[in-house]
C-alpha cells in the first residue's frame, strides 16, 4: 500500500515537472498585449509586429541616471555603441506625436519622403495626411529599398517648430560637435539598410525599431538596393556567430548612441515615430 502511494506521488511529481517544462518552453510569439499607450499607431500590436522582432540584445544598456557625461566620454563617445534608458522626459513631445495630433496639427504640411536604400537618393514630396493614410503600410520582404517611401529627415524646422521645440535633446554631448535633430515616421517592415556617417543618437518615441551595428573596420555583406527586411530574412540567418552584428530592439524612451563611422541598419518592427540627433563638428 505504502509503495503504491509513494509511486503515485512520484508519478504525479514527474507529471508536474513535465507540464512545467512544456509550459516553459512553449514559444511565445514576439508580440505584446496592447498595454501601453501606442500613440494610436497600431490597430493591433501582434498584427503590426510581423515576427521581425527579437529579444536578442547584445549592446550595453545603461540608465541615464547611472551614466555621467564623463563616463559617456570615457567609455563610449569614440569607442562603442550604447543604449541609454530614460534619456530625458519627452512626454510632452510624445503627446504631440500621437496620430490624431500629428494629423490635426500638421496633416496638410508637405513632407519630403526618401527611398529607403543605402544611398537614399530619391525624394518625393507629399502631404503628411496622404503619407499617414495611404503610404504608411507594412513593407513586404520583396519590395526593394529604392521602391519604399520613408519619411525621415528633410524636415522643415520652421513649420514644425511647435512640435520640434518640445523635444529634449539627449543630455550627453561630444566636445566640438553640434546636435541637429531629424524627425521620422515609418511603417512596420521598413528600415534603412547598412550605411554609416558621423556620430549621433536615435530615440524611439512610439513603436519598435530594431538596430544592427558593426564597428567601422567590420564591413557588413549586404545588397545596398535591398531592404533591411530582406537582409534579415535572407542573409542574417546564415551569419556565423562571429559575423553577427551588435543588435537590439529599441522601445519608446530608449536612446541609442552610435560613434563616428559605425555601420548600422534599422528595421521598424512596428510603425514607429523616431528622432535622430546627429552630431556634427
Ligand atoms: C530599383 O533598383 C532596381 C535595381 O536594384 C532597379 O531594377 C529598379 O528599376 C529600381 N526601381 C526604381 C523605382 O528606381
Ligand atoms: C518651410 O516652411 C516655410 C513656411 O511654410 C516656407 O516658407 C519655407 O519655404 C519652407 N522651407 C523649405 C526648405 O521648404
Ligand atoms: C543561406 O542558407 C540557405 C540554406 O543553407 C541557402 O539556401 C541560402 O542560399 C543561403 N543564403 C545566402 C544569401 O547565402
């Protein structure tokens, strides 16, 4: 009798362990419940996310409260990329970037779109309202970079002064460099393929933006006319561990710093509103 009870206990324990393992390893899709204010940019987080996201983050993450300007200069400024959480309080600016506020205040303004290829050489003008209502669609993998229209930069700072003046620039600076802000709004699946330029910061205001970076001496293999999405789907899975990029997905209230001439590519895994602060001598 005792032996039977012990055996039952044992079986029960094994069953519980088995269930625990099954529940634990069940793959959750990379997708979140709509729990935070999304600025009205997504009808549904899961739908917008396209499984392009990843929890992988191999870039150092610091909290702005624990990072002094001296540490920033010593550890990162000319040396490596870093993600800074809670950079500044940009709640007022964020509010102005909600879908209905942008449409109400700036819908009729002309914006200049760029083609999303490495050398972004084509431009086209349209109204913000037309862009939001007709062009801000998920980009399929087979769309070429030069055939995707993307709003980033080429901002008219006079017309947008009311909104842009609300943005608190990153608190960290590079001696001898001046910050210049660029504003963007882009659909899920869009992104800019690998390229480099001077140093700067980029912050996500709404949405999710996945970043891929390499130091200047590691030239990535990529086709400058193809989109980041197609690179992610076709080339990235074949990379050896050694040739994988530094990467992380930025969420609202996270800021990435990239030093001078670092290669980087971006991919909006949700419709995103974002700001870059380029630092020029
Ligand atoms: C985009 O680039 C491809 C070559 O990679 C070219 O065949 C195509 O015509 C280009 N599209 C546009 C709109 O320029
Ligand atoms: C910016 O907007 C102002 C006011 O509408 C306009 O006068 C100016 O020409 C625009 N600047 C550019 C570079 O388009
Ligand atoms: C990546 O690997 C797959 C499977 O081995 C292969 O079919 C594909 O051609 C490779 N892609 C590239 C770009 O090398």
